[in-house]
């Protein structure tokens, strides 16, 4: 680990010189690339410098301890050596975490897709509640959300909704939300008070940079059509809806949120890039692909990552066996505790994997 840290420190110092080089400063793209790489290393480098400083203090105390004859001074030095050892162990654990390879998508914005699964109208109502939950969570984090496409039902549910979330570390916090969410409750339409089970699927797609995915116009079929939905003055009046098909992958994107055909096309292209990016990542990274299949599934009741049980007021994440009894607050966007628990579990699994290797 220490040799790896020395390599990082050397690279960090090299980058510090590069971003001050007049030749690099004259090329903004090159400068930004080096500056970002350096910024990504900074926390690890500072923590390693702290470790080295403690190690130096420990070494000095040990050398003094060898030559010291005064009993009281030896006792003080012994205590200092013990304290340095304890602090070094703590910093080492922090460094292990910092050395875990960072997901390159963590800082990206996301396209979030929610679809009603099994359960008819009740599933659509639950899908809408999940949509509202993520919008509320985004507000708490001061993220920006923008609806891209939706298909609402007459009763206020949503068969499917696609929206973007942009801000700081969006994908890092939302990536574990992908999968099948299950709700257990008594629907308002149920006269005999029976508990129903319904599902909705959530897919969180990182929004790629333009340089990461290129879509050739000749590979696209773009059609216009009239908007459709559960009602409203604008519905079926103008051909502003965009239907976009990516021929090589067969991916289809619809966007009818805006009155402007141009704006709908821009939004559709944003979604298309995210889906194509995800498609090729899944195809060429079998581990990621398997993980995504396990998370997203088909929307069937038996495939789930999380259960929202309204009669008992609890929400349970089955991947980490964590149950919380604040369902009312949770469904209104207070999901930080669960998000953090999932991130910690993922980090510990990666640490454990490194130890096994």
C-alpha cells in the first residue's frame, strides 16, 4: 500500500508542475484534464502526508526513548509512541478506503427512469410516489430535476416517467436505487381492506460526456407525432412529440414534455446518449451487466431490492437487510440514511474483495 501511495504522491507533484507550465496553460483542455486528475488525488495525498508526519514523530520519539535516562521522560515518550501507533492505524484505514478505485461515473448527472410494474393502477400510483420521492430528495441536496417524458394515468399515477437529475455527486448517491421496488398496502379502491402488493422498476443511468459517446445521425430514425397522455389542453394539438430510434441497438426514446419540437429533440438525444452509453457498458463489462440485470429485473413481484410496507410503516432494503420505521418521511425524500448505508456496504464489500485477492 505504501509503495502505491508513493506513486500517487509522485504523480501529484508532477501534475502540480504541469498545471503551472505555460505550455499546458495555453491549452485549456489539457490543463483541465491535469487539474481534474490532481484534484481527484488531493484528499489521498493530504491523508498520506498526515500519515508520514505521524510516522516521523513516532520515529523521533523512539530514537529519544533509546537514549533517555529520566524515568518520567521515558514514560512520556512511551505514551507518545503508543499514541502515534494508534493514529497511524486509524489513518491507514482511511487510506485503504481512499485507495478503493473510484467509480468514474460518480460525479456525473443521471437520467432516472421509473416504470410501473406488476399491480395495475396501484403500481402506477406507487411509481408516481417514487418519482416524487426522488424529486424531494433532489431538492434536499439542491440538485436540479427536469422531466423529460412521462405517461400519466387518469387517477394520478404514472405508467412511466423519465427525468434528469443534475448536481454534485448525483450518480454516487443514486446509483444503488436501480432495481425493483415493492409496495405493500391497502389501495383506496379496496373495499375489503386487503393488502395488495405492487412493484415499480427504477433505472439510474449516468449521463455521459459528449466525448464518451458519439451517435451518428445516420444511425437515428427521428419521427414527430402528436403528444398523448391523460388529458390537458395541449394534448394532441401539435406534433411536438419526438420518437427517436437508434438503429444499431434498437433503443427507442420518446419525449413529449415540451411544446417545442426542438427542445423535445434535445431532451430525447440526452436520454438516447445515456441509454446507448449504458448499453455498451453493459455489453462489454460482463460484471456490470450481470449486476444491472440483478438490480433492474423485469418488474415482477418476486424480484425486489426494497419493500415499502405501509401497514407496518417500514421500509426494508433486502440487499443489506436494513429496515427503517420512518416510511412516511422516507417516501417524502428522507432517504439519506439508507443511501449512506448502501454506500458503506458497497465500500466494505470492495475492501473485503481486495483482502481476498
